C-alpha cells in the first residue's frame, strides 16, 4: 500500500501542481458582488476616519452632496446609471449584441477565405 501512495506522490510531483479550479459564472457574479460591497464599505470607513481630508476631497469632486450620501450609506450608483448599464451590458444590451455580431462577421470572413 505504501508503494502505491509513493508512486502517486512521484507522479504528481512530476506533473506539478494542479491548476486552480475556475469559478462558474454564478460563483464569479456572487464573488464580484461580495467583494464590491466589502470594498465600498472599506472606502466609507476610510472616508469617515480622521486620516481622510474631507475638505480636499469635497473641493475636487463634482457632486459633494452625492459623496456625502455615499459616505452616509447610500448607493454609489443612481437608478439612472443602473438603467444605462443594463441597456448597455445586460441581456440584449448593445455591448452583447456588438460582441455577437462581431463573432459572426469573423466567422463569415473565415469561411470566405
């Protein structure tokens, strides 16, 4: 029995480490949401800290009220921005259609050559 386990170890050492498992689309989406929420909360906490120069930041941004709302816990995107993003990148969005039609055009040109 020890012979078999030693052989397996030698074989795996020769092959090197196995590649990491790739995320499914759902795992990727969930991880993105979790990490985004975590990063936004870290940003809010930093903006509330004494190390943060609020006056410098406010003097450089276009919408100080929106920034203050964000630091207070409001969303970092407006409903209008969400809508525009969905039109652009959601199912049936412009970006997705461009990608699909671009692939079809490439396939057609490959077949013609």
